[in-house]
C-alpha cells in the first residue's frame, strides 16, 4: 500500500517493493528511498507531505521485473488509491512503472521530462532512484523533471 499524506497533491509511484520494503511493509525505505527523500526535499517538500507507493504490491521472486499480468492484478489497488487521494501530479519512477501506469510500450527516456495526461491527472515520468544510484549522471535530468513538477504544484 502507499504511505504518506492521503490529501497529497503529489504522489510518487515506483515499480515494486524491494527486499527492504518487503520486510518493512513500507515503500522506498532502502538506499533508493533515501535518495527519493532527498529528491522530495529538493523541491521544498517532506516525505510526509506526499504519497509514495508502487504499481506492484508484492516483490517478484528474485527481484525480477513484474510481468504485465502481475502488474494488472496489483494496478487496480493503485488506481483505487489515486481515485481516493486525487493527487494533482503523479511522478512515476522508472521504465516499468511508467509503462504499466500509462499502458504504453514507449520507454522512459522518450517520455521523461514532459507531463503526460492520465485521466485528468498530470503524470511526470522520470528515472527511478535505484537507477540514479547506478548512473548518477542522470540526476541532472531528474532534477529538471522535478523542477517542472515543483513549478506546477506551486502554481496551484
């Protein structure tokens, strides 16, 4: 399940829980979660100001990428949360989460940096924090994406 502010204007959605998240039952608590917290703080918010979740609720075996069938089963829970919370912006983290949420085959490198529309909700695809830990050179692009999110939220 997602955690954080149930009245949030901003929601972050990742792919699936990792080992740390699975053990604690909270999304984004490992190294990627620490980086996500810094990303949230970089736009003037705190983790408790936003809602954080995943498309998939269960950790796939051997930390593999979730199948489309697995994503479709879990996605209904995410969609229910989105309907209840009604965030103004969803930042979708990484290729798998982006493709699952937006139901597209287009990759993250083509979609990131531009707002997408998801049933009236602005969606900003950007790189997953775990990917940024592996390739820090992509942090600049993520910062550019987050500035657009910050500016949109601040204009509300």
